[in-house]
């Protein structure tokens, strides 16, 4: 992640207040019905639909004018004052459009949110703007190409100050979106909802309506936009056979968890999938396979697919997995993080947290090499502490949820919602044993 910022939320459903600091790996924990999925849906929406808060016409707001003036005065770099101006502009737009944004994301016409903003923006490397003068034969008058580099944006054509107001707005908007959300503008996280095995069984019968809803139709749907996006990806994904940077992770998941592979039963307008177990040739439909296969299949399908995404959001990665497989799945997730893919999870599993804590401790352990050899870890399993943030959804005395950051240490994260219940269970067990 080149950039990092904090998502600030107040008055959103049961969520009274939340400050969610982004990190390559992020874990969100809490009791049931405390707003974890709600918050992750909103985070997905910020990346996938944050662009919708920008006006279609050239704005006249003071926030936009401040950005434009600074761009014209400092054409080659995004300075600290320009960075602050871009964030102020986005926050002003969010203040005006926040309710429309959450209604669109949730597919819920009366949804409301009291406050939505970002803060504490930090970038790993400075972001440079390069204006390139093209040869006449290389560019048409109505084309303004962009070339996105790791720490720079190359813009072909006249400098900003020499362009029309419409062109100026187009460029400034593009830069703002790229600077804050990163990656190619238009990409989005992939959201893996809970109950994935159920979706694998039923998604063909759901897709026709959600396709129309996604395309701007008036069909009412009870699915939020990230779930619609998930269903669309399942329905239309095509394997990337030529080059796949996730090949090693896919192989790990197939060999150690799935014990088999997923095959596309046909290549029609609507995909159909089947499962082939190791050392067999028979393809099995999803209504006869285990829930393990149903839960993991969507992740494998979309990792293998020819689609572009900038993060993965996974609800309850532990679902239907034995603790042994939970540990292996988190190992695979850490490998994805080390490949440069942010992964953000909700979880109810103490096993998930303990496995992450073990990989954190391994990263700085004085006997790292010996322990890696003893327990079968590879270099891609090591997880630096600064790459992880964890949060707990806590219910206050008003019945509302406050999201609290879990403190990091060299031991990883202590999770009160788990530890308190484990202590209560142990106390009860000891009392029962004493009365035998």
C-alpha cells in the first residue's frame, strides 16, 4: 500500500463511532450484530464508489478552487499543502453526498450516516506529476492520456494552466482519486460475504436480477453492491491462464485446504463450477460437496480470474474450517499480503488471531530460522507487526457500537472479546470440577 489513511465514521446504523486505520492486513472482531459487516461494506464502497461523490460538471466550490490553484502553482509535485487541499475537497464532497453514497452501497433508500471522512493521510513515497509534451502524430486533440507509475503520474499534453476548465477538472479529479484511493482508478476491492457456500449453490438463480440492478436498472434487490459485485464476478470471471501472480497461493490452497481443484464446467454467458478431489477424475456439483469447498471456492475462482482488484475483503475466513485449516488459511492470507494485496477480514475466531500473532512474533524472533524449519514456514509467511491493524467492535451502555483499536506489541494483539470469554469458560469449568 503506497498510501494509508483513517476512515472516520459516526452515526451509521448501530455504529456510533469508528476510526478505521488502513493497513495491508486488517482484522475486525466483535460480538455478533455489532456492525462489522456494515463497516466493511462502507469501506468497500469508499474504494469502489467514492468517485460518485464528485460532481459531473466543473465545480465552483472553494475546496476545488484551492486544489486547482495549488496545482497550477506547483505543477510538478503534490506538496503537503496540496495533499491537505485534496483531502479537504474530498471530505467536503463526502459531507454533502454521504447519504446518497451509503444508500447506493447498501441498496437501502432510507440509509443515513451522520459523518464520513478520511484523515491522517500518509504516503510511503512522494507522488510526482510529470507533464509530457507529445509529438503531434502521437496524440489526438481530444485525448488526455495518463500513465500511472509507482510514485508518479505522467500526463501527456499541455500543462494544467493552459487547458480549458473542463479539462482542468477532469485531470484534478483523476489525480485526487488516484492519490487517495490508489491503484488504477475504477478498480475496487473484491468483497467475499459470509455464507459463501450458500452463494455457490444459489448464485445462478440470483444473477439475472442483480445484473440489471448493477447496470442501472430499476429492479429492486435485497443485496448490497459489494454482494452484487461478488455475484457478477462469479458469473462472468474467466481464468487468467497466461500469467497469474497468485499461482503459488492458489496451489497452496488447493493442496493443503481444498484437497482438490475447481473447474469451470462451461464457458457460457453464466459460469458454472464443479469440484474435482485429489486423485480422482470425477467432477462433482456443488450440492454434493462439503461446506469447506463452498466457502473456499469463490476465493480460488477470483484469485485465478482475469480481473483487476486493489484489495480483498473477507467476512469470517474461519467459516466451516477446522482450527488446523483456519491456521493454514491465515497463512495463505499472509502470503497474499506479502504479494502486495491488502486483505481486510472480519472474524469471530481466536485461532485466526493466534495464528497471526505467531507469524508476527516469528518476524522478529531471534531463532527465526530454526523455528521456520521446525514448523514448516517459508519467508513469505513472515508478517511484520507494522503491516497489521486490528479493531474490536464494543457495545456501549447505549446499545451502540464503538470501534476500538487493539494495541499492538511484540506479542501481537490481545483481544478482550475472546480473552474475557475464555477466562469465564475456564472459571466455570474449574468450579464444576471442584463440585464433582
